C-alpha cells in the first residue's frame, strides 16, 4: 500500500524514471513544486533528490526507534 507521503525518489531513481514518465504522459504533482514536477528542470531534480535523502533518514530513524522499543 502506497501512503500519502510515499513520493520521494532515492539516489538516481528520479533521473531513471523521468524519461518513461514523460514518454507515457505521467505527471507528478507535489506541494513543494506548487503543481506538476518539471522533469527537465534542474531545481525539481535537486528537490526530488533532497526529498529522497530526507525520506531515507526518516526510515533509518524509525528503524532505530522501533529496534530500541522492542529491546526495552
């Protein structure tokens, strides 16, 4: 099940997925871009990269919290 916040790409995933998205007419809409993501805009690519890093950090933090709680 994909959650509401399941939107970030990690590492080069955005660069890999942008061409097929464009080819098949898939649009990504995000509040951070105030509308559709422009696959050709460097700022949008950087934003997706930064959101991916932030998402990866949160996953790691959650894993640590759960492991700590289970050990207690």
